[in-house]
């Protein structure tokens, strides 16, 4: 494997582009929900933007991801078109899944988003299967399973890591450790200091990385994706981060330590990285402002598209159960 | 192919179906505990010879990890593979229920038809071998209650062959239930390469007095009961469902409209079972034409017991079926 090359300005700005697109969408989702224009269970990824952004610049459209209910950042970073994404979250027929999946079940194979699951831990067994198909066919595709720290305590995690290791599957397990399993603080429910330690039990590389540091995250992503693609098997990445909001929109998050939260928000990775890009001359203020402005226009269009789109016809209830409509 | 036998058992029948499907389509893969020849080709040998013929990349023995087995099958199937995953015993599906129910069955619907999960989950079960409470349950009603998964229940070797071919070719997930105690019972050999459609029942005995609806192993007891009843001048029409979901309601109703009497027989425990669903469908459509209440025959509502006299009493036998048929004629 080649030694790690720090990302070019182009890649760094691409990471930021995805990060700010996530942040801007999240802010709009929350304001639109708060205004009562859309009704959905919404799991804000705010604060976790770096992880899928740095992962995704190492992936292609041919690579697969499986993500979870808190996964809208993973989808945006992987390139799901905003109009179809918004319309899906709005339950509209123009959504990625005709409005039949919703925020916890977005699928968009064209951008490689194969499964979004509402079941903690269930992204991993299916990512293995996607990787298995690539391995059997001799393809160079990689599958990424995103999940949270809480999911590392469910059986599917352990079964999946073991199987991926035994079969040397081209899969990357990316644990977004945001410190909370729903309402329960990490240490209360997890036996190890770092989830990456669990990789030892499955004889695969396990790395703990600052998931809010785009360059550190990119390095971990690059190495894991290259390892998977070159036949070196799976990696467990534990990306430490923090969830700026409660578990689900509307959750008063009284169980979160206010000081801890304030400290993380003060280190919000999106504005910090933005300033760093400008200071290090990877981008200019004008360039990034124009990018953000363009994003706002895209989001305006996606919201408008969603609100003006029809809901699915009730006939959809009988469709997509099986390939052919059958009377049960 | 060597000279085709005229009589085979279900182990051979399923093996032939897997072999023929793997030969025809490189996307067909087999995974499960002990399925490769290094592990003796499965605990009863259903997959024997396949890994030697097709390689251990396509025929993979797995760790004892039912969630990971079904998950791997799901993921591979979503991108065009045709995995046949073995969950050794039906009770072990309970530790993979999330993958089967929340994912395999629902991904087509939740994705708005963008993805599908053409997997087959093979599993075996059935009382009679003294395996006790955790190795012999018939749980087909659990799965039939979930939209998006087909539940296939062959009663004999030839059907097992033809239905397995259909399951592998089907674009949706299929749960394929094999009866363990009758694995070695001989039956007619199937015509190689000929599939039996899913969702179509088979009228295996014509009759005019009582319709007896069954599936899987219990069809064998039903046929014995029908033969005995014929000696008393009672003509049973026997329907082998072949598939529990989708359920071939038309064939059931056509027969019951003719006979006016129905008995449903299954090895699963009676309460909340497939028999209740079938009885309801008959009542909904034919209430006024019925000459007697629909009878349900199932195992007693308790865990599968170990001790032989208890196990024998637990499952419905020929005498129980005869009694139920006679009850519709009183």
C-alpha cells in the first residue's frame, strides 16, 4: 500500500463542500419541521458532518454504503440528489422511494446508498453481503457500513465483524461515536474505552480517529478504503464526534451534559474547517461563500419541489410487496 | 448426468435443485453452517458435493452467525446474486428475525421498488426425532404474517425440487421449509429443470365429500387418513398448498364450494395458525354454502416435547385427521 498522501486543495474543498451541504440541509430540515411544513421523525446529524464527507471523497458511485436512521449526512455526502432526498423525507411520490421509505429508509442505488435501516446495528450484516458479491465477482467495489457507538453492543456488530474478517471482505465499518446511545452515555453501556479495541477480537485493524478532524478522518478513510479495495480485508474505524442535538427532533436532551455539549459546539467542525481552508489558502472566502449560496439555492429548490409534489397514490400500498402484485 | 433414478428422497431432491440452479446461473451461491464438503455438505448432506463442484467461493460454510448469514445473503442479492442461505433449523430463524422480517421482506417496499431481495432461506424442522422444544417448531405462520416474504412448504421430494427451482428464480425472498423427519422418505423423482410455480396449490386427491387442506409433512398423514376414510365411503379431496404465502385461495374455495366441508391440517400448533387464516377465508366467501363448521387440526399448544409418547401425542396423526373429517359429516 502506498504511503498516505495528504489531500490536495481540491479534495479538501470537496470535503468541506459535503460538510457544509450537510449542515445547511440539516438547518433547513429543522426549520421546516419546526414550522410545521413537513412532519417526520428527524434524527439530526449536526456535528457529525466530517465523517461521511471525508469517507465519501475516498469512494466512487460504484461503492456501496449502508447507513442508519441518523444517516442523512451519510446520504448527502455520498451524493443523493437533494430534490429526491427532500421529497422522500416529505413522504412525496417524487422521493427516492416514492415516499414509501421515509427518513429512516432512504435508498438510492445510483449513488450507492443501498440500505438505510431503522434498526440499530443492521447496516453491518447487509454491507457484508454487498462486499461478498463484489468479492465473488472480482469487482473492486467497497462497501461501507455506518453505525453508531450504541450499535457496537448489539450482536449483529460482532457477527458481522467476525464474518468479514474470516472472509476478508472489502468492507469498512465506520462507527460514528457521538457519545450517546439514544439517551445513554457511552461509558454507561459500553465495556471498552474505545470501540476500535473491539477490532482486536476480530483480527482486523481498528483505528480510533478524531472524527471532527477532516484530515485525520480522511487519512483513516483512505487507508481503510484502499485496504478493502486491494483485497486486504475489513477495517473498523471509530470516529469520535458529538451529536449537537437530542436523539430525535423534539427531544429535550435533558440527559446530555450542558457543559460538554457547549464545549463541542464551540468546536463546531464546519466553521473551523472553513476558516482553516481560507487561512491555509486552500480556498478563498468568496469561493466558499459562493458555494454556500449555491447550496442555499439548491435547498430552496428542493424544499419547493417537495412541497409542490404529490403524495403517493394509495394504490402504492399494493405495489412493491413482491415483484408482481399478488393477492395474499 | 448418470442414469436418472425413479425414486429419490427430499435430501437428494433439494440437492439436485441447488446443483441444477448453480449450473445454470453463476449468480447462485449457497451459504450456511457446514454447507461445504469440508464440513460434510450440511448436517444431513443436502448440499453435499456442491462445493467440490462449484468451489468454496460459491458454496461457503459460515460461522454460526444467523444474522450475518441472512444479512450477507440480503446484501449480495440486492446487487444481482441469487443466494440460497441455509438456516439449519427453523428455530434458529428466531435469532435472524430482524434480517428476515425487517430487511429481506421489506426492502423492496421501503425502497419504492428500487431494490429487491431475491434470496432463498432454506430451513428444516418438524417433530419426530426427539429434538425437543427448540429444534422442531413449525413457525410458518409468523412469516406468512409479514408482507414481502414467500413461505414455501413442500410435502414430497418432487415438489421440493420444483419449488426450490422456483424459489431460486423468484425475484423476492422465499422461506423454504423442509421437514426433517421425512427427509429420507422416498418419492417420485422430479423431471430435472422443471419448476413448480409458487402460490399454486396442488389437488393431490380428488373427492366430493370433504376438502382437506394441508402442507409439508402432514400431507403424508392426510393422504393415509383419506385412504382409510375411503374404505368407509367418505371421499376426501386433498389439497397440498405447496405455498403458504401467497396462499392459493382460489383452489381452496373452488374445492370447498363443491364439498361444503373443510378440514385444515398442519403440524404447527393450532392457535393463531395458518388453519385459522384458511378457515376465515372459507367463512368469508362460503359461509352460506358450508354444511359444517371448518375443522382445524394442529399440534397441541405447548412446546415440542422430548419424551416419545408425548411427542407422538403432540403432533396430529392419522386418527386425529380422520376424527376431524368425520366431525364435518355429523
